[in-house]
C-alpha cells in the first residue's frame, strides 16, 4: 500500500494506463535577424490558435460541470495575455535570435523553475498551468500531434506524472475509473476538475514508489484516504469492491430522499436551498430536492464572454430561474468579482492582496452604470417569481445605504417607464467579514435578511488562506471565534426580527447540523451535491439531543474539541448515508 494525497473521493479498481511524459527536447535553433518578423508572426499565430482551443475546451467543459469549475481555463487564457510571460518570450527572440519554439520552451522552463523554488505548494501547482499553456503553444509552433488517451478500450485507471487541466478536460469519465498522479495535491486545478467530474484521484506519489507503475498493472485506489495498492490480492480487491458498491448503493438510496421534507425525528423542519451559478446547476439542485435558491452567483453570467452582459440578457436568465423555482425564493447576489474571479474585458488593478481589495460591492458602487444595469434586470425578473436581492462583501452601514439609494433610483426609472416589478422586493446582505458581524445589529436595521457566507467568514476571521497548503491546516470552521461570530450574527438578526440563513461549506457539512438547530437557523443553502446528504442527516437526528451537543460546543476552547464531538454525534445518530425506509416512501 502506498500513501499519497486523497484529492478526489471514491474507490476505483482496474488496470493502469500510464500516460507518457510529454517533455520537449529542442535543438537550440537560431534564426537570421532579417527573419525575426516571421518568428513573431509564427508566435502570434500560435497564441491565437491556442486561445481559440482553450475557449473551445472551456465551453465544452462548462456544459459538463458548470461555469465555476470551467473558469479554471480563464487562468490559462490569462497566461497567454500575461505581459511578463510574453515579454520573456519576445526578449529571447529579439536579443538571442532564437526560433519562436525555442524561446517559448526556455520561458516555460524559467518560470516553472522559479515557481518550484517557492516554498508554497499552491504556487508550485500553478507551474502545471504554465506548462500546460506552454505545451499547447509549442504544439502549434512545431505542428506536433496531441497526446491522446484511450477512448475505446476497457475502463482504466489513468496514471501520470502530472495531469494538466487540458488533458483532464478531454477525458471521458465513462472510461476513466480513477486517476493517480505523481505530482500535485488537493488545490491543483486538475484535482478541482476531477472532483467536479466525480473521478477519484490520488496525488503526490512522487518518490514513494519502489518501481514505476506500468500500463496493465492492476490497481486499487481510494481517493478519500489517498491510498494506492499495486497488484492487490483477491481478498483486497473484493474488500474494495464491496466498499465501492456500498458507496454506489448509498448514492442511490440518497436519491430517494429528493421529494422528502427535511424534518428531524422530533419534528424540527429545515429549509434546504441550493447554491447555483447557472440554469444547469439549478436543474441539478431541483432534481435533488432543493427548496429554492439560497445563492445565485451572478458573476458567472459575466464570464466566458467579451463584454458585459446586457440588461436583457441578464433579465432572461433571472426570469427563467425565478419561473423554474416557482413559489420558493431565489436569492440573487449582485456581481462579486475581484479576489480570484476576473473578467477578461474588465481590467482590475494589480493588488498585493486582491481578497482585501477592489471587489464585490466596492466595484458595484464605483461602477454605478454597470450596477444599475444588473439591478434593473433583477427587479424586472422579480415580477415573475419570489426574487430576493442580496449585496456581497458588506462591511459598513454606508455601503448598504449607498446600494439601496441606487436601487431606489432604478425603481423610480422603472416606475416612469411603467415596467412591472415587485416594489417590496426583500433586500439582504452577505455577512462574510468580521466588521459586518461586529455591527450586525446596525446592519439588521437596514435590510430584510442576512445570509452568513461561511467560506469567506472563516478565512477573514482566522486570517487563513485555505488555498495555501502551508497554512491550510489552520483553516478551522469550528474555531471558537468563528462559532461566536455566527452566534452574534444570529442574535442580532433575531433581536431586530429579520431572517438569517447560512450558506457555504459549513452549511453543507452534516456535522454542523446541531449548531443550526441550537441557533434556530432554519434555512441552509449549499451546493446541489450536498443537499441529499444534509437531508439524510436531518431525518436521522433528534433536535433535542442535537441542541444539547451544540450547547457544549459553544463552551469548548479548541476547534478539535468541537470537531470531535460533532463527528461523534454524526456517527452515533446514524449519518451513514442509508436512507431511513419509513421516510423514503
């Protein structure tokens, strides 16, 4: 048994197909100075062709997993536009008279070596993106064929030194049972994509193998524990096959819960809504029993295009979502770009810390024209369903008041034009920065509801970037400071009499259920994939017992104490993924 990094959960059993390493070895070709213009023409043509290919891959992948995961390829497009990377290539051609492909190869090697020297796993994994983009460009400059994967053979476990996002985007999940890579970790783009595709992945086996895995070797892998076994005996294969079959059966049983109400054994009901980025994700959420949309991330309407979406384009999408959801509510969050989300056609300033910079409501208030276009579309859509409006990244009363003032301007303009909308559309805010928590009672007097965005709140409260492998172990959702912040927010909302919900990964973590029951939170919003798990947990929980567990958690001094208690309660209360028969009929 070899211990790697569990990057995408699931068990896979099958024969290995080893992807050959794509390493370029080029002669140091120089060109006549009079032919430099021709080399630049070849370079720019290769860049244009590479961009077209990446856009095509992004579109295909988006149709499979949705816009959020497909936005990974925005980073690849950005590399081809990066002035530092392209300046390095041009400089080698101009000053050393080298062929375009040689210049590209040297630039790739330079930046990959530079990234590898950094003591930051996240940045090291970005070197894979540089190589991916560079190899694509080299392929066009050299006229080389694609490295293809088997598509008409028996299903296999793919083994590679490292797997680029482009290669993974071309995989057929029907044939790929699992993936094993020598390099990489949980935060690599390939791992993110594998999770989105539902393919088990174990990474980080470099220097752990006594001999290399060969094509045809029998493998057993567990993407949750990060283990790989080569040439397992029959007993091991049978044990893992049983585990795999149990996981599949668990999934099928959970799907039976889609139409069942989320009610605890002693009658406490929960409202489980979906987080979506597209109509496709909405369809999945509704299939899994979502009671409306708790968070519509509208920024993905702005991505994968060359200009801002028009009012009419946005209106049609918002209207369609509102009509599909019916009487349940749709919480539409206004544009939240900045941080790690960028638009090709809207240049954001270079910032040392973009997560603390020019983003979300700060951009909307600064770009009033863009903001009014979106608000107009949302208001128009409110005539066709139970639409609620939410502002992100709020940290002051002034921001709320300024946003509401612009909203009132839009309302007046619609009134003048005689366009119908819900004049009493509920307006809420995301609580995701500590400043908002500390003035929650003041903010509650300005709005109709709160939504606690746990992902960002945990990061900001603890000052921990969870994508940084060096400190990711410090990202503790159950840290006493986080729990107190959540409790303060809920109390402030209750005192003023407004609704409060929770969204993000804590909402999707079944272990957190006792906290919400004790705090009186009845609306949780999460990714479609988490809905059935949380519903199953709710059906198997006694609210009275869960509340006593939660009261103890709020007294604990460490994250570990709380996590252990909540995990133990989850096991004890039967959160095994097996649907309770009396509840599935």
